[in-house]
């Protein structure tokens, strides 16, 4: 006899399933955690080993990146600067364009136009980055060179344009969600007070959504900084410090992707350099992404308006 | 309610022009790609192996490789990702280790794919001795997809109404019965949508596969996961770097084939989702 | 005689918030006990403590004891899932499973591993009991979501009855319903008294007066007063109870 009919009936098959389910799900979670710890761990270990051979001070201050030269130099600054340039350039293009497209979709477009624009955004987001890289190299660059004869075959400008187009959907989608969180009553109140639609948008709605929009910018920049194929195909492989967008650049990502890392022997200082550069890239994108995520969650907690 | 949207003013016009520009940019990409690919189009292109002569080059091995990679990625990342999401949402306490893991996973979704490639090289290709194989590529892409699958699955599970869980618990259902009978069916459409987006992204990835040492030139179609790593994205890359105009056409052809694979996958996911929603109504 | 349910110095906290503070109360067999009080006063928490639903929320701590037929509900041998089958609960929000009426009714027995034709007989029996059998024209394969709000809540009661529980916990079952549907539920609750012990949390003071044998007044997580319904309503001993009953506290 069971205790008042409320004790567990241990032989019940559904109890067995219930007792098995928890460890199975726990196993999945532990596996996920273990894999991700292994990813971070292997970067950390190899980076630490690299810094045993190359001084971190020199790594972060020198301006020569010639890892495969006879006397290799490991100054990461040119790569870091190139990544910063591509990221800033892409954001400079994509943020205003994305913001304005989002504003148009939210406050001006008719239902059909809005749907068509949403479709274009979705398709743009699904295009593999290597296809954008191809587009930059075979269409944008020749176009730029016909307009601007002095431009190099590999240049930062072409990459900026393509990366900007690539991160545009991120800006549009996240900005729309930020604008969508602004109470509709604000628009009605503004219009009822006799303000023009554009004025309400520019003075009330966009400012109210600003934290979410800023978050969108950070998340888009994280994607731009980590973009590899466009930078590899269009920006080139000259690791040198330059301010000119018309010259070739080599980003952190392009160095990793292009140097046929598969051939570098494990344990060599060159092999370590890939991990050190990856770690820098990891830190940069993690910082951008975490900042964006933080702003996003703060927006969700605080509400808008 | 957004009110009537037809009203126009300076800001609206400016925004409209920019939006039109975005559409134009997208169409330019599409037209350039399609125009180039057109000249590569012939029946043999889909099945022929790669070649040093552009005219005879095909995407047979690359296409097979991408399908292999996609299957491996889904098979590895989907069960583990959904299982992790279920654990974090339905079993784990909201605080402590589980919460920290949840937060880390969310941020790892933002780490660039090329970094996963470097980690995959050390862990799978060299650490586990998989070499530059499809299996190493599949494992690396699965790790890349995992955070996104977890994050979107968690969001879908969290969106399941509380009342549904409570009603089932209140009627004496076990936790497993609640998860299997209520939570997963209700969350399934969201999980499919989110995971599909993740796999669309990984299937188009070239960077991590390049790092692993993907073959640019393969004369036979891979038959097992132990065969050398070939894929459409890396094939597009390899042909794009050739300076001859002929290779620009086959690169575009491979790019269009890649887009078609992604399209088919998204249509399949949409069908599955439609069935699910039809079945539960 | 042992009371069906007995709470002793029961305290429930959600994180730092105390939802129930040292409540001691006994529910006698075969009676209707109503729990009244302002929103957030602890009515729902008390009901959920009776069938161990509180522990499903994160960060909850429970101290004190709850006994069911004299057995400690939190004892080692006791299984929360079985507790919920013996002590059925109907929630404020009538949440139906997005399936057929039949699937909803037999959810509990099925979850308990029962199958076969007996389920159909059971479904008919409980649907008749709540007065839905004739209303749905015996077509129990149609989607449950087609039912009206009042019918939904009666379906929720029916699927709880299908567990053949000893106790029914009804958490404001009429708060979302119109007067006509409310009246139907009230007469149903009255008829269920024959075979069940019922604990009814309610916002409606009149509903408590109409239906229950005993009434508990909960405010701020404390049990202010508990006694036979008639004497509590006509002659409250505590001034706070009096203020609530006369409508000075909402």
C-alpha cells in the first residue's frame, strides 16, 4: 500500500522516462559548455604559448607584420587598424542607410512596400559572405577603378562597400525592433499636437528608440569586424599601416583565412600567431557584441518612452 | 496600430530614396551574379569535377561536399542545441552555473566564424586527428551553429505560455511529459525557424573551412565524411581569386548553386513548420 | 477525524518576497472552504502549496508542513506528481491544450498511463457532470479552442475531475466569466461537494458566502481569520476582516 496514494510508483514506465530525461538534457548542456570552453581554452593556451616566444608588448606596439619572413616580425597594429577601418567604413555606410530604411518601413511605407522591403532584407541577410566578396572583387572594384584610375586592385573602399551591404540587414532588423518597441501612442500624440510626421519621427520616435538603435550599431559592427571573406577577397593581403581607403589592407580575419594555416606545423611560432590574432579578434568582437547585448537587455528592462 | 502611412514629407522622401537604393544594391548583386553565372550554365556544370580549365570546371565535388557538411552540421548541432535549451529553460535553476553558461553561449553567438575555424583546426583536425576532412568541417560548423541554435531555441521555449505548462503539471504530468507533450510541440515552429537561420549561415561559410584546409581542387565527389573537405563556398572563393574572366563565370555559377541549396533548405524548413502548425491546430 | 488538508505554520517565499507567512489551517472532509482576500494576499500561493505547484517556480522556499490525510506532503516517500493527481487544481486562466475536447478531458488519465475504451466512458461521465456533454452535441473530437469562455472553464474542471481527485483546488474559477457563466460554475461547484473536498480561492465575497462552509481571510500573506462562513460574515472577530467584508479594503 502506498502512502495515502501519493508515493511514487517506481516501476511505472513513465517514471523511468522522466528519470532518464533529466540526465540526457543535462548531458547536452554539459557537452555544449564543454565544447565552448574547449574553443576558448584552445585559443587561450596557444595564445599564451605564442606570448612565451613573442613579447606581448612588441606584439601590440610594433608596426611590422611579417610572420613568414626570415626574421619574422609580429606587430599586430597594421591588422588591427585595417579591421578598425573596414568596420568603421562599413558602419559609416550601413548605419544611416539601415536606419533610414527602417524608418521608412515603420512609418511611411504601405503594407506591400513594407513587405517587399522586408523580403529584400531577408534575402540580403541570407547571401553568403563569400558571394559578397566575389561581388566586391569582380564588380565593385572594376567600377571604382573606372571612376578613380589611381585606386589599387585590392583596396579598403571596395571591401567597406560590400561589408556595409552585408551588415545592412542586421541594422535594419534590429532598428525596426527598437522602433517597434516605441509606444504607438507617441506618434499619435505628436500628430494630434499638430506636428508633421517627419518631425515626430526625428524628434520623438527615433530618440526614444535610441538605446536600441545604438545596440543595433554595436551588433552590426561586431559582424563587420569578424567578416572574413570580403576582406580576404577585396581588401588584399598587404599588412601595412595606411589611412587611405584606396590602398590594399590586410585585416585580422584576412590574415587568418589567407595564410593557409593548414600548412603551419603545430607548435611553431607562426602557428601560434594565428591563435594570437584570433584571440585579438575574439576580444574585439566579444566586446562589441557584449556591449550591444547589454544595451539591448537594458532597453528591454527599462522599457521605452 | 501605426496609423495611415501614406503621408509624405521631407524625411519620408529621403528615407524612401535610401530604401530604394538598398533595393537597387540588392538587385545589382543579383543581376551581376545571375549574368555571370548564365555563361557557366550547362548540364555538366552541376556534376563535373573541378578543372584547371574554366570551360570544363564543374561543381560536382563541391556540391556533394556542401550537402554532406549541411547534414553533419544539422545532425550534430540540432539535438545537442535543443537539449541544452530544454535543460537551461525547463530543468536548470535560474541562477548559478546554468545562468553563467546561458550568458556565455549568447555572447559566443557573436564570435566570428573564422575564429571557430582556428579552434576547429586545433581541436578536430589536429587534436582528434580528423585532418582536413568533411567530418572536421562538419564538427567545426556544428560548433559554430551551436550557440545560435541554443539561443533561438531558448527564446522559442520561453515564449510557450506558462499556463500550458501549469495546466499539464496540475493534471499530474511529469516534467518529461510536459516537455515532450506541451513545451516542445508549442516551441517547435520557433525552433525550426531559428535553427534554419543558423544552418543557412553555416552552410554559406567559407572562412572556417579555408582555415581547416579545404581543397580548392578536387577531382572526385566525396563519398564518406572521411573524404577531403570540399564545399561550394570555398569553391567560390578559390575561383574568385583566379584572375581569368572565365573563372569569374564559374565562380558565379557556384555561388548561384550555393544560393539554390540554401533556398531549398529554407523551403524544406518552411514546409516542416507548416505541417507542425497544421497538425497542432 | 483527520482533516483532508492541514497547513501548519506554512511560510512560502519567492526570493526575498514572503507570499505566505506562518499560516495554520485545516480543511475538513467533504466541505467547501473558500479563501478570500485582496489580490496578492496569498490566496493562490496557499492553493498551490496544497498540491506542490509552488515548487515549479524558480527561487521558492517553503517551510512548515502541509499534511494530506495526515501524511506530510513534503515527506521523502511522497511524489509531487502523484500529489497533483490526488489533489486536482483548476486555474484562474482556463488554458486548454490546443487539441480536441476529448484529448483535453483524458489528458490526466493518459499522462498516468491509462489507455483504452474506458477513457471514452470516463470522458462522457465527467463531461455530463459539468454539463458540457449535451452542449457540444457529443462531438468531443472537435477542437477545444472553439468553446466559449464559460465552457472552457467547465472543460478545465472536467479534465481535473477525470483524475478522480479527492480534493479540488479552484483558483478564482469565475474571475474571467460573465454572470451567466459564473452562475453555472457556482451550481456545478455546489454539486461537486457531494464527492469532493473543495478549496475555492475567490475575489467575490458574495460567492464565498453563497458556496462555502468555511471561510479563510488572507491578507499580506497572513491568515487573519478562519471560521464557519456564516459567523465570519455576520460576526467577524477581527477588525481587518470586517473592513474587508464591508468593502473598505480592496
